[in-house]
C-alpha cells in the first residue's frame, strides 16, 4: 500500500514514543511491516475532508455572516488543513522529534485511565492535573494514554487569540490574524474528527484485543472510500438536524445536562470521547457480523475480511453517525472560539493566502503547570 509507512509510524508513536536509538526505531518499523498489511489513517483523507466541510456548511446555516464568511470562502483550504497532521507532519522533512510528539496527539485511550467512562465527570480535566491522576496509576499521558483532548484545547485557544487580535485590527493586520485563526481551525478539525472515531478512544485501537485485528484501516479508510458521492450530503443532513448535538451528548453525560457542558470546550471534547468510546463495541459487532471472515491466528497471518465494497451498506449508518458527530462538535467549537473572542465582525475578510505545508505546531500543554 502506498501509505504503509505512515501507518507504521503511527503505531510506533503509540508504542515507541521514548525510543532514543534510531536503530531500534528501524527494527520496530521492520517488525510492523511484517505484522500489518494495510495503511491506517485517522479516518483517511476523505473522512477528515467531509467532517471539515460539513462543519463549515453547518456553521453557515446557524451563525451570522459576521462570523461565517471566512470559513465559507476557505472551505476547501480548511479541508486540506484537516489532513496536514496525518500527512505533512509525518513527512521525511519533519524532524524525528516532531514526528514523535505528533503521534500521541491523535488519540486518548479512555479505558487506560478509568474503569467506567462517566468517571470522567468528577475528574479534573486540565492537562497537568490529569497527568498527575495518570501518574498515580503508573501511566504517562504522552505514551500510555494520548493527549488529543488537550491538543484540541490548545488549538481552540489559538483560534480565540487570533480572533481577538483580528477584532482589534484593521487592514493587512486584520487579514493576517484571520488567516492565522483559519490555520488553527483547519488543523483542529483533524483532532476533533479523530476523537469521533471509536478506535481513537481505546487501547484496543486496531481491534487487536478483541480478535478484530486490522479493523482500524478497514473501517475508517476502505469502507469510507467505498461509499458513494452522496456521503457528504448524508453527513450534512445528519449533523444539521435540530438538537442533534444535544441529543447525542446528553446520552453521554447522564448526570449533566447538555447546557452545562456546551460552553466549556474541554468538557465538550471529553463528551465526544465518551460517546465514541461507548461505540467501540458497536463497531466490533459490525465487523463480526458483516465483514470478518477469518481472525488473525499468528503474527504472520493477516485476518481476512470481505472486500469493503460488499459491506458498505452495513456500515453506512455508523459511518454517517460518527462523521456527523465530529462535524457538529467541530462547528460548535469554532462558534465558541468566536464568541470567546468577543464576536468580531469578520465579514470584510478577503485573502488569497493558502498554507499548503504549515510548520508543525508544538503541543505547548506539555509544559503546563496549570
């Protein structure tokens, strides 16, 4: 597969984050080349593209022209940026340090830190306090758990700062600040969409703990790519339904009303994580019932599944649900950032700037003491 090396790096980032020897890293790559025969993105390019574009279209339906114009003008640029963390930031020209830092920002293994997802309600959710909570259980967030929620929070804060500056600026400075906000908005889309994928919220991230080895790439890339061109509209129709986000996330926090979490970005992100985690077993049930023909029975033998084109009808509703929820949460976070920035008028925005290969953004929360 043409993207095989990207999947192997993703696995290495999960299991090999603290390696200091390049020779050892190469050995691990070779091992995984033998073990895995499929590429694995977080949703693949199509999934991330759809989440971003649906979020833009949903935004345009619900918010004023004063906010939405830059997003509407840059819909396809935002969709491009949503794939940057999986492609550009894993390229050969990116430093090894940055590639290693990038890996854990794509997932959060909920089942490695709590016995039941709703325990999160009573836990402190800031990075430093959660890191202490994990340490008490002999875990490190950056290696054993993942840091995706704080990656989203970091980018949310950067969008807000840029929009605050835009509201205080005129002319070229205004354009530059809005462009910066859009850069962060597109990059943030990637990590929100990741957390809408059940496999990005569990230690069982490839189905390897439940006998569903290889399901990650099969589901999020091969099945999604086989769905026809009506997928974008189907996801949009689902995500833009009245009260859709409230209905989905109210089922997640049984003890909290949606109104209690919707204005807190970090709680909103964790509500998405819980919802996704609660759908892990549903995804595996789909695999067991419709696609899996033979499980892996040795390191050298890959599992066998039906061609994805034969099972797309069986997976379609689940795919739509997950992409729609990711898009709805993303749109909500963009709105919250704009509101937090004071609701600046962005309707005079116009720019030809298109950041094709933006530099890696360092996860600044790793230095947090708050």
